[in-house]
């Protein structure tokens, strides 16, 4: 019965990481998976996380299907910048990190979206394809990266946004775009929201890593729902249409949030899925999502959510966390400057200014497949085939290790 099953495609980024781990070269460099490394190449556990873990009371009981409610409220406040968010218009639910939130949202869209089409930036995170196709949606691309300028193709992007039909969806990365490191400017976001007819599904996996400031990185969302205007979301305040001042859409929009990167909780699998309903139907949408959770894993894991809840609910811990995040983002910025300077110092005549113009964890280096393979084979430097570099994998030791191929590696 199962004789004809074909081997499914593996996540190419994790494949590169596996190859890196198997490489015996002591001077190997890992620039693959999007996880933060300090200047000594070590993974980091945030101080705030260690402190929070000491305060957590453990039990192994089920939580609720939608997760720990205090966590959900604090996580929603982080996204939307307001307390007491109007539950007719907003629903937030704990998820199995960002990928879990995307998959739940994808399943929701596959059930309720009139046209089963979602548009994604060309290029996008490779797992987006797996997630939305698995859920049964058709994926179509919109123009994003311009190879000539190594920037965003703004005209192409807007033209494609205008052409997307009502009843379809668009996947928008909020900040630290994976893999290009290119984020729309505030002006471009405004234009996108003005022209949008498709329902936006925001993916926010790197907030805090782009600018070093969570508030700045969540700006597109605040702008979208109108929270840049004081009190817009507070339960008892304004009438519905005013909340969605930019947004002419009467349907839903969604947001997947991850705490994997910005709290270093990769393995804890903690995130949220939010639904924003202009028509005030968020409770019904939430009930559908609750049922999807029940059918998938019944209850989310708790430990990571308790850490996040403890940090977000305590001013001192929150400050420690935000400072650490700011420092990490700064280290990445310093490495961008150093990498560019070093390439130039070593005599490269190519223009490398895109390295410092891009933001977040990634640099879309512009290296082609042949160059990526050569770096891997001759120098034990590992990155995905598209030339995306995890900038936190760049450190002074790696940068200054010398231009020669590593002994024994040269073919
Ligand atoms: N979205 C993007 C763009 C990502 O790059 C990632 C992880 O690399 C995620 C979402 C989800 O990450 P996680 O499931 O670890 O929260």
C-alpha cells in the first residue's frame, strides 16, 4: 500500500547544519541555521530567561487549549502595544512557536479563505512553502528582491500587491526578512496597506533583532491596526471603523509571533497566533482555531510560555531582556561593518554595501551556488545554497582567520 511513497524534500537549511556538524575541521564556520551565536560561536541563554526560570512554579498539568491566558495577554500587548485589547476584534492564542502559529493560521485560511491562494515574497523562508502547501493553499509569489540593486523592488512589489484579488491572502514578514535582510521602509508599509486587498498574514519571528528595539520592529503591525493612534484598541474606546483606519478589509488578518529568536527559546517552542477581525468576529475565529489546536496537539507545552510570561510581566526582567536583545542586535550590526571592511581590505572590488544596509539576523550575500559550494568544500564555511548568511555566526575569530584555504580541505 505504501510502496510508492517518495522521499520528501528535507529542510535545506537544516541539511547544511547537519553537514556542518559532521565536518571534522576545527576551524569550520557555521553561517546556516537562524539561531543567535555569541562572539565565541556559542549559543546563548538570555540572563533574563535564567532568572525567570528560577521564579517559575512547575506542574505538569494541562493548561488550556489556547494556552496560558496571562501569557497570551502579555504577548498580545507586546505586539499591539496596548493592554485590555478588544476581544471582539482580537484573539491571541499560545502556539508551538512561530512555525506552529503559521501552520495553524494556514489551516484556518485553507478552511475559510474564499480563494485558497497565498502570496509570498520572492524569495522567502523555505519552510513557508512546506507550511502553506501542506495546509492545502496554493502559493504564488510577489516581487520583493531586486538582484540588480540588492534592495527591495518597490514598484514591482506594489504592482503585485495591487493585483492580488480580494479573498486571497498575502504573507508579509514584519521585520528582519528571511532570507534577504531587507525590510520595507515606513513609507513603503503605508503604501502596501493603502493598496492591499488580499488579507495579510504577518510573520513576526525576528522582532527585536532588526533594530534592536521591539517597539520599532513592531511598527508595521501597530501602523496596520492603528495603534500608532493612542487608545485605538482599548476595549471600551473607539467605534470599530476607527480602529482599522488604514484598512478597508472587512475580513481577517493574522499574525504569527515567535519567541524562539528574541528570547533564545528555540527548543521551548513558544509563540502566538493572533487573529484580527475588522468585523468584530474574533471570538468565532478564535473558537475555530481552538478546535484546530484540539485536533492537532490538544494543549501547547508550558515551560517556555511560563518563562515569557514571567519576563514580560516583570518590569525589571523585561528591561534585562530588552537590553540583552539590544546588545545582540548591535553585535550583529558591528559584524556587518567588520565583514564589509574586511572584504574591502582584502582587495575585493565588488560592492558590499548591501551587507550593512540589510537588517536582522541575515545577510543575503549575493554569493552564487558555485561560490557557496567552494566556501563549503575548500574552507569549511557553511551557508545555505542561496548565499544567506546568519550574521551572528560571523565573529572576530572567523573574520580574521586568514584568506588561505584550510590545510587538507583544498581539492
Ligand atoms: N518565520 C521565519 C521567517 C523564520 O525564519 C522562522 C524560523 O527560522 C520562523 C518563522 C519560525 O521559527 P520558530 O518555529 O522556531 O519559532
